[in-house]
C-alpha cells in the first residue's frame, strides 16, 4: 500500500465505545498484514495515537471487521480487534458488546443486509447475537429517545439478544470448574458468559468499590495487585499467559449505592473502565446468580430476577440474564438467555489514510 492509498472506513460509536468499522474485503486477508495496517491506521504504538484515528484510550482504540456470513444461522460475521494504544498489539481474544451495537447498522449501511433484525456471528467466540433497531430497507434511523449512561443525549435503541455466550473465550461458564476460588488469599469468581471476568469483592483488595476512576488509577499498589491477580486467574481459567492480552477483566463489586443491583469498578485490563463493557456486565450479573460466588451476597437480587441494573462509575447499565441453576436439571449451571439495550451512531464515513511504514 503506497503512502497515498486509503482504506474505506466508518467511524461509529457503539454503546460507550468508539471504533473503526471495516468490511473484511477492504483489509488484507493475511492477519499479520491486516494487524500492521490497523496499527498504522489507529496510530499505535503511541500514548496519544496522535498520528492515527485512535482516541488514546482502550475504549476508543477498537476495530470491527465485518463480512457476509457463510453460517446458516447468521447474516454477517463480526471480528472484534482490540488495538493497543501505547503498545503495538492487536488482540482477538475477546468480544466487544459495545461495538456489537454498531454492527447491524453498519451492515445495512454497507448493503450486506437490507434491514433489521440482523443475526451476527461473533467470530471471536463463535456465538451469535441478534440486533434489532429502527430503519427501512437500506437505511438506518439513528434518532431516538433511548439514553445510556456514559453517552450524552439520546439515540435509537439497539436491542441485542445473545445466544450461546457461555465459555466465549474459555470454553466453560465456570472455567475453573468452581463458582469460588482463592488466588493469593483473595476470594474470586471466574466466569465467562460472553467475556472472561474475575469478580472480586472490592473490600478484598482494600477498596470500598465506590472510588472514582481517577482515585483507582492513582493507586499504583492496587494496579500491581490487580495485574498479579489477573495473571494468576488467566492461568487458572485456561487462558495461559495473559500478560499481553486484554482478558480476563477484573471487576470489583460492592453493594449498590444508587438503587441498582450491584456496584462495579472494572479494569481493562489495568486501566479503569469509565463504565463497564456490555458482555462484562452480563458476566458479572451471571456471577450474582451462582451459589457461593464472590460478592454475590452484596447484590440486591430477588428470587427469579432476570433484569439487573449494574452500577458503574458513570451511571447504570441494565442487562438481562436468565439461568438454570437447579442441580436437578442443570449441572453445572447453564445460561438460558441474556441480552442488553444499547445505542449506536454513525460518526463519519469515508477514507482513512494509514501512516507510512516506520
């Protein structure tokens, strides 16, 4: 690719994240060539990503690669890639439920499908989500009255229903085989219902769980403990050496402070999330339904409850999870369904020009 060559790209906000959306056919087929190109497009490695379109934060250094699907149960394939900010890394080890909110609208915009609902094969995990949103044939209506915490204003609702999210990266809902583990004296629950997450009561790490993002990020000792816990949990969860990957996430939980189900502070993987990822929230809610899970006793959960209000630093995220935890009918516990309401918006559509090779 010469210095004057550009790549067709659409920048979209999906949920509380922002990313570059590409058709697979517009990127190199070879993964190494593709990743090199994406690093140069996003401006990595550089803490400011000043020479690219990345937003200098993990939540805004994301890529969605979309193509028509060959699967009979899906319309499009969605590959999520987390691009490092100050490191030259491109990871496919996780899903992103926020960028997922923009996949259906992007597929309509690019003519891959005519309208919603759009069945989306999440390539990272092999699971399928169905996105429903307003619009007519070949058009998407982004205007609406749905507000989500962490995003100013309102937009049209994108309803996401998830299928077979258990074991998205680890192969099992409970990758250690237990609802409760102790790692270096810290009680945790390792759960994977769309996102590998390590749930731990904030008090176990000397926190209240109500700290601001700035307060948590300023605590170097806490950061070191979180990383050590993450590395050990990654091995236990069958993920191997996770030092260079963005999963598992660590989510500190505390009793709800604003009328929700549980209060959370999530690390991605060591920076603190301004809110919480969609599938991360689904995994946290799942843990709350498991007998003996870490932090479950802190949650305000009623028998038979399937909708959960997850508090985070900038507000609330509502997710739905229904589980079969009856040992007579399901051993181990099984997910019946999960879902969430998000919004998305097209920010620009055009051509992005990568920097030259270094």
